[in-house]
């Protein structure tokens, strides 16, 4: 995003979503929102998304398993970050959306400030999770039926990281971005990003999403249990 221009956001309503003209909030974004400027509303089949436009798409839906792929199909391969908002809290749903590269906010588990932060984070490659979504992801990894071999593999992977990098990964896996991690660890954002680059290389991860899945032992090769 250019520093002189706030973000354009498309609010996508799935067919299964309940009508609510005030979603996400009658006053969002606020006139002085530092991140979000213009908001447009779109509905299936999302034809207007093919014409150009938004920096980020926020999809509100009841069933991400069907609505999220439909939205991705409408984007037709365009590299536009997506954030899913849904009441679903089961591990399987959260993991599949997360693996698809989208952020996930559980309905009622976020405020408008968090929504703005999630939108901004999406533009710099961070996959934002609300607290309940993050807990579902971590719980799914914890409940995996990992035997001694799988457990040893996870520990060997984690041993590749320095103590500081492990701290960064623990915070990244709770849904925090580089700036928030820096505040927690009293590090500059640049230092955190350098740590993340080293972590991705050591874990052979394609980015933050892949790194978190590997860190939690929830990679596609070791499926997470569905709740």
C-alpha cells in the first residue's frame, strides 16, 4: 500500500449469509481509520471483483467450505488477500481456510479495530486469526494422534530455530503480526521480519501460514483432527 493511500476493501456476502445492513458496523470504517478508506459491497457471483479493484476482500459466510472456494473462483487467480468471517469454530474449517491462505475471524470474536488490523495485515502477507480461530488451530494440532516418530520430527524441526526465533514463532502462531510481536518482545519490526525470514528458510516454509502449520505439526502431510 502506498503511504498516501488508504486501502480499498470489498465486503463479500455469501448466499448463505443472513441479511444485515449494518455489518460489520454502521460506522466502519471510521472517517479517521488509518488503514481503510473505501468500502464496497459485493454479492455472488462477485462479477465486479473480476473488473479490478479491492486491495482486500472480506468474506462473510455461514459455510466457508463452500463459500470460500466460490470466492476464490471468482477472483480467477488474482492475488487478492481474503479474510473469512464466519460463526464456524470447528478445527477442520479453520485449518482449511488457513491453509488456503486466508485470515479467519470468528463472528462475535472481533471488534472493528481488529477488523481494520486484519485488513492491513493481509496486505503485507500476514494471515490474521481472531482469538477463537487461533485456539481452534492450536487445539487441532495438540489433539493430533502423533506417535513417537511424528513427535520427534516436530521437535527436530523446532530445534532448528534459535531461542529468539522460537519466541517469535510462538507469538506468530497465536495470530500476531510482526509489529505486535516486536512490541511483545521489545524488538523493532525490522528485526522481527529478519527473524521471520530466517525462520521460513530453516523450516523450508513458503511464508507465515506454512511456517505456523509446520511449527504446530499441522502440515498437510500430518492432517489435523476435525472436531
